[in-house]
C-alpha cells in the first residue's frame, strides 16, 4: 500500500507543478494563457488529494479532517477558477482574473499543507 500512496503523492505533486508552474511562467502575460495545463493540474490535484486521504484512512494512518476540509474547499475553488478561465478563453472573454485566482490559491494551499500542524 505504501507504493500506491507514494505513486499517488507523486501525481499530486505533478498536478501542483502544473498549476503553479504555468501560473508563475505566465503571471505577467496579457494573453495566451495555457488554461488547458491549469485545468489538468486542478483536476489532478482534486482527484489525487481525495485518493491520498482515502489511502491514508484505509491504512489506519492519521488524517487531520479540519486541514483536509480547508484544503479541499480551496482545491474546489481552484478547479472552479480553472474551469472559468478555460471557458472564458474559448468564448474570448477575460481569462486573467480566474487564471490568477487559481494560481494564487494553489500557492495558498501549499502554504497550508506545509505550515498547518
């Protein structure tokens, strides 16, 4: 079970890298935002985050439910912002606010993950 947990954790980190990486690279851009990468990363984060909690609970490992609830809410807002950015890009609308919200909240989620004891 530890191997599965570690593989899912790697996928979780890759989803995070997709969100924050594309955000940092395109932070100053005025157009041409890669919402496809942002959306893929957001979906990956939610799915693998839920899987990580499930695997930990199946293995009788401790889970801080309050921390997980806060992180899940933020992850769902990130996903909603990524969807909004993607839809707006297809329709020719404003992408930048939703794109920046998703990237900024992903950084907030990392801070919570690291600093919340």
